[in-house]
C-alpha cells in the first residue's frame, strides 16, 4: 500500500490549484514531497493562496478550455486532481453557457489531456448539488440524482464522463461529491458566497447577517482539511477506480440558525440575523451518508465544525484587519 501511495502520488497536476480547496490540497501534496504542477487561469483563484509553496511548485497560467495549457499541465503527471470549475449554482442559472463550457466541456478536455499524457488516475471534484431537491436524507451515492441547476448538471456530466473515460481508455477515475465545504481562503466577496464566508464578512463588519428562509434548513458543513484528506485518500485508494463516486461531508448536519448563533458566540457579536424570503431552488435538508467513503477510502472526518470554524473566523479577522477596514479584530 505504501509503495502504491508513493507511485500514485509522485507527480500530480491540480487544476484550480490556486483556488480555495485547490490551494489547501497543493500545500498538503508539497508537504508530502509530491512534485506538483498547478493549472489555474486565476479567474477565481488567487496567487496569494499559493504564496507559502510558490517556490516549490510549477505553475501554468491557463484554462481547462485550452488544450495547450492542459498538455503543459498534464505532461509527466501520473495523477490529476480536477478542481477547476465554474462554482456558482445560482450564477449558472444566469450564465448557463459559461458554466457548461468550463465544467462540462472543460472536464472533457481535461480527460482527453489525461489520455494524451498517459495519466493513470484522475480525482474529480463533484458536488452534493447533483442530488437536487430530493427530500431523502442522508444522501447515499446510489440514490437517483436530480440536478436542479446547470452547475449541478455539469457536475453530474463530469461524473459520467469519468466513467466513460475509465471504460473506454482505462483511466482510473474517482469522483468526490463535496457537501458544504468551508475554511480559510474561501472568498466572501461574491454575491454567491457560501454561508460561512458571507456570515463572517457581515459579522466582522458590524452588519446584520441575512438568513434566507426561517433558518431551519440543515447543511452538512465539512472543513476543508477533511476534504483534502479525502482527496488524498482517493488518490491512494487501491480499489478499481472505475468512475466510483463518494460523498465528502462530516456525516452530521446543523441548521443555518444554529450556525449563525455559533459564529456570533465565537466572535462575541450580537446574534440578530435578518430573515429574508427563501431563495428558489434551495434544498431544505442536506446530509451526507459517508459510510462508503469511510469503508472504501479510509476517510476519518473531524468530530465537528467548531474547531475549524474558530480557525476560519480567525483567518477572516486577520484578512479584514489587514485590509484596514476595521480598527481591530
């Protein structure tokens, strides 16, 4: 197993490696002595995310829609982590072609680049969004998927393409369905910012945060360190890897209202959110069944969200303090 691990994680390409999750993965790979090449066009990724490892990686500034950039990224790699994506489900409703081009066609291009370069395995960042608005919880990998946005559909298409490439070309392939990932470096400056990033930004700037609906909706928030662990587990997995799909979450959920109260308590700010009408398309309950991920990949999730939440909020405090927009943090 150790030998296989060293063989699989010798030279890796990370698409989207300057992004939130990608940069944490790159740091973990570098720490393990892996030769890492990052492919990112910096449309949403940030060079600052890679500052601590920049001198120890190769960087290709390019898009997954550019075959020449992909060939440069995949050359010599035995493993590709494909994280580059158009990442907003609400945004994909307004920009369906941009989402499809980056996510669906982009994944197809990544897979074909893997074929050209002789890459052995690909690990793909899929999303719990593929489950859609099914009221069945927890979500198991074998239940029907019902995408409700172009983003969710593009992630489902990516999973299917991985299976096709595995079947037709022998490429080992694993798809990971990420639930609500959070942690340091997650952007808060977008209209579609994830709940924790948006809440942190609001609370630290002294604003009332906004909760859509009654706050009773539940989410499976998973620390980015757990996601990185699972990506590495999928890379090492000795299974057949024929397009297999695994959930990545904590396997427990909390309500949005509970999350807001926990964050306010940690920061010592008033817990007085503003409640707005529910957003169309928002799922009421989301929870990952991670039994298959545990038993097959050896994934061991964190005990809960609070330790990583404290670390994340401290990161946002530093970020805002450095920006000079508040006097202390």
